[in-house]
C-alpha cells in the first residue's frame, strides 16, 4: 500500500511503518519481512515500542491495527487488518482513502 499511496499527491506525506508492542521483541527478526517471512527482506520500517513510551497503550492498539494519525499525531482512525482483510478490494480502498484523507486534512 505504501507504493500505492506514494502515487497520490497529498498535503503531507503518508508513511506506513510498524510498531511492535513492548515486551514482544522476540519476534522482531521476522515481523514485517517479505514472503516467505524467512526472506529477511523487511517490507515496512519497523519500530520497537518501549515500556517508558508505551504508544500501544496510549493509542489503545491491538494486534494488526493500522492507526492513522493526524498532523498532530492524534489518532483519527483505527483499522484492524484481522477484521478488514486487505485482500478484499473494498477494505483496501477504505484504508487507502483513510490514509489519503488524513494526509489532506488541514491541521
């Protein structure tokens, strides 16, 4: 999806990256890697949350959430990929639209 939204001109850039929950560091070697996961090619930038920052808690994140932020880094949309498989064109389009709308919104 990053490549797709990169083709759209928006007021602010759209950057997609992952944040791993604090305490779940053991999986960092394979999370976000290409297919198959053992390929070692990370498909998105990956950050590790820490207990002292705990953005997962601050954003009320759950596993497989895509959290769309506004220009002030406030949560405006939470889109769960377990509930909304991006293989379904309507779900893909809904998330794409949410990202573009957030990048176009006036702060």
